[in-house]
């Protein structure tokens, strides 16, 4: 990707970490600006489970166009630059999977976001974060998909699977968000302290990995 040089602060954000602002802004900021994943057993277990699920999904959903689209997209991490008035943002990420939709003889791409849980359902903020993550991937890949001849379909899908038996728990259609760039700008403003943040109830803190709890001022104060 050709990047435009600008004399503004530049923020590099991973899609998976940025989307967590829907769960908790502090958690999202820690994930965006510190490398906590390599220290967390819980996160590593989730990654291993996710890799197995991706292989399972890919094997069960093979088609010529799907393979061709994935090949044309490549396996490299995608990157997109967003130049705003006060800062420069570069968002990076790699989508989970995709399906090809045929409509009126034309082929479209529908992105797939795969999540696993050991609960009967994801908490509301967990679901919102997963939906936002998929919307960010849709924004990140929209132009590339158009260029390779598989335009983005009007809906992508969040699939939530059980960690225990691999069964599909829920399938959520997700629309493209026309205001996603404004949302990204607001996220940065929360990170740097120029916009008020909205923290979840203390019960959500129980869902955070220990490595995040140890660095979260909100959790430490509430725990005392």
C-alpha cells in the first residue's frame, strides 16, 4: 500500500484490538498499544481454538470462486490509511474467511468472522465488538475486493461456535457501516483523552484476561 506522508501523529491499530472498544475502551487501548497477547495463556488458547475452527470451516466450504478470491487477496495482512485533520491512522488486519454470493450472474464476496465461546451465548458487549470487527474488515477490504472482481456483498456474517463441540450457536448478518471512518476517529479521541469514554459494568471485568486486569486502572480501583 502506498502511504502518504503527513506531519501528524500516526497511530497503528490492529482491527481485532480496535474493535474491543465496544467491549471496553481501556481493554482496547491496552491491546492496541501494548503487546499483551504473548503473555496471556487465555488469549493463546483462544488463538489455537480459532485456528482449528478456521481449518474446519475452510474444509467444509470449498468452491472454485472462493479459492480464487482468497488467492487473489493474498495472505498478507491488509493495511489502510485514514488521514484526518489532527492525526494519521493506519488500520491493519487479516479477515477470517469469506463466501462467494452469485446474484444476477454477478459474483460478490461476503466476509465471515468466526468466534468461539465456552458459554451458551456471548455477552452483549462481546457481540458488539465482534460485529464491529467484521465491519472494520469490510471497510478494510472493500476497495481490494472491487479491484479483483468480487465486490463486497451487502451482508457479511458473524458466526459464533461452541468451543466444546464445534457446533454453530448463532449466525448474525452484518451490514456495511458507511460511518466507520467517523467511528475510528472517535475511537482515537477516546484513546488520547479528548472524548469521554463509556466503561462497562464491573461484571465485564471478569471476562478480561489477567494480563489486562493487572494493567487496568479501572479494574484495580474497583477491586479495592
